[in-house]
């Protein structure tokens, strides 16, 4: 197998130091992740400050490349809780929206991710 070096020379992969290959792989992966993040759908989450399920949902979304989550704190603004309940029909947090799609709560988000649907929804 051949690798093209920086100056256009053809080298066998076993002649290229592993650290060089690893460095190029990391740079390529970082660029791909940055590209994906730029095209992420808007994420909105109804949440409270101390909700462990909210924290877990945010962690999963960040692991999948979401940089910005619009958080609507219903513990600070009770009128937002009423709005959330009218929109979703649910009383619990988190309530997560990706784009215009109501995903549901943390368990729903994890299920969506395990079925392979989260990334496609985030990139829509």
C-alpha cells in the first residue's frame, strides 16, 4: 500500500512513522467533526438546573457534536412550564426539540441514538 507524503513522494505505509499517520488521522477527523457541527440542526431543551436527566441529555448531545443548546429553564420561569406542557403534553424535563421535531425526554433521546436516528436528525 502506498501513502503520498507531503511533497508528493510515494512511500509505503510501513515506511511512514506511526505518529505521523496518527497525527494526520486526528486532523482529518477534527475537520470532519467541525464540518458536521456547522450543519447541525437547532436544539432546544426545556430544563431545570438540578435535573440529572437534563444533564445526561446535554452530555449526549455534546458527544454527538452539538455545540449550542437553547436551554429554556422552567424552574426560573413558570410560564415556560405552561408553554412546554401545551406544546408537548408532558410535564417532565427535559423536553428536547431538534429542529421542529419533538424528540421527547432523555430516555427518548438515548433510544433515538441507539437506533441510529440521532445523527441524521441533527444533520437534517
